[in-house]
C-alpha cells in the first residue's frame, strides 16, 4: 500500500511538471505551431508558389478554421487557381451582399493569417 501511495505521488508530481509549460527547458518561450489540413491548405499547396511551404499552408488553414465557415473556405480555395475572380468579388461589393460579407470575412482572415503565419 505504501508503494502504491509513493508511486501515485510520484506520477502526480511528474504530471504537474510537464506538458503545459509555456517555457522550454532553457527559459525561452516555446512557439506555438499552427497546422491544419483542409481546402485552403490543399489549394495553397497545389499552386506551386515559391512561398507556399507545407508549414505555411497548414498554418493558413489553421487560421481559416478559426475564422471562416466551411463554405467560405471552399469559396476562398477556389480563388487560388484564379486570383482575378477574387479581385472581381472585391470590386463587386456594392450591389451584392454575398460578396460584401465574403470579402469582409476573407480580408479579416488574410490579416490574421499574415500576422500568425509570418514566421512559418
């Protein structure tokens, strides 16, 4: 019984020390790496752009998961092949509420992705 109690205390002590620390062993902050797969990540990678690394595209998808609905993600992914169509959406907001809502969401997503994924 004493061995079980000692083992339990040791396990609880170890569990309290690891895992959720914000600092690595050397005292520096451990960066949080964002990564996800989905339509934005796939479209990003499939276009073969020089800056479109697996890590960066995965980070952008993780931001999309936080800020865009699945339909907005699918719609946005379709513009990777033809960026001019996205420009048309931006220019055709006045008389089209759908374009206005999408552009507002897409613009906010882009700013957030730029901020969070710049280091990838």
